[in-house]
C-alpha cells in the first residue's frame, strides 16, 4: 500500500510550550513583576513612609481686571467678540498611582508591556503605591481649595511619575457634585455650556457626556523644593496635589464645542496639562 505524503499543511499547528514559557518568563521578570516583588519586600520592612494624595484646580478669571472665579459657570470672551460660557466640567478619576524611577532597560521593558496592557483600568484595588478610590472632580467648583483623597504607604525610593487613570464611573464613585450619581454611571466626563458670536447674539447651548479611558503620566517632583524626582526616605512623608488648570488659552476653537469630537478633544487636552501643585513661595518678612 502506498503511503500518503504528509505535508506541513496537513499537520495541525499549536504554540510550542517552550516558547510560551519563555514569553511568560520574560514578562514575569519585566518591570511590572519586579516592581511588585521589590515593593512588597520593602513595604514589609519599611511601613512608615506616608504620602497624602489629593487634587486642586485653578480657573482663569473671566476677564482682565475682574474678580477671580469663585466657582460655578464662567464666561470667556475671545478675539472677534465671541463668548464661551462653561456651565459644567466634570471628570471621573479612577485611581492614582506612584511609579518608581526605573533604569533605561527597565523603561524599555515597561514600554513593551504598555502595548500589552490596557491603557486604563476602572476601579482597581488600592495598594502600597496606588489609591484606588474613584471620585468625581468638578473643574468649575471653587478653585484653589485642596481636596484630600487618601493616603498610601509606598516603599522608600525615588519616584519619577504619578499615573492618573480617567475611566467611567461605578455606582460607588465618590461624588460631591450636584449631579446625581446615577447620571454619572458609565461616564468619564461631562462638559456643558454655550457659545455665541457676540455679546448681542443668542446663546447656542451644548451638552456632552463621554465614556473613555485615559492614562495620564505626570512628572513627579518635590512640591517644597521643586526638585525631581520625588525622593521618599524611610519614615518620610509627602503631600501631593494634582493641579488641573482651566483657562481660555486651552480653547482653540470655542465655536466648535457644539460638536462632540472637539469637545472631547478639549477635555483630554485639559487633563493632559495636569501637574503637581507647588505652593507659592512665602514672602520674607
């Protein structure tokens, strides 16, 4: 009997166990796994470091020479006579996480893992370096007041970045705004207001809600000295405020905010400008 020739096309293929093992081993020894292992070890021996996390925001005054914004709706005038009124600007922060400084090779592996790991995750548990308490921030609320969100106890080391995850709200989100939590569920941001071509024209209102995930990396520094990175020593502490600034300079095409895409672009642009707040220097007596 003539034996049939077997070709590679007829042989079912499947991943080689050895290759899978190598990939998993490489990932396990990546920056992510190493960070978790080293953090757990250091935390066990040095639980005394404390970092208080919070937020603060600032809003540009309505016009030159006018009083500072005290909260609520704000109106800006633009070149050509057009006016933009913002009535609502809410964002949902899912979690905040301190990230240690890594050697160049570790950064390379971390960049590779960024391709495999989703951009943002909604409502992850808190840990020694992560505050996983989702909350709603009102960027049109009274500016200049710090909101304390909680504490973390990271291992003593150098920290280069603070990760902020924007993600859709859950039903247990901390919400101190005048918008019902039910209206915020599944939403990452709300933007509402109106535009008019001149002070005599009729207002054209707009209202948008957005559901997206966004990871913003803020360079970490010592708020007191301004030096970077943030160095946390044993039995040390730090007070970090995420500072979001809202100004008319960030609005390039105010008349386009009636459309969803330009409005979302503005929301993300504002979030991308977030920095670590540094208190003004005290004047010498």
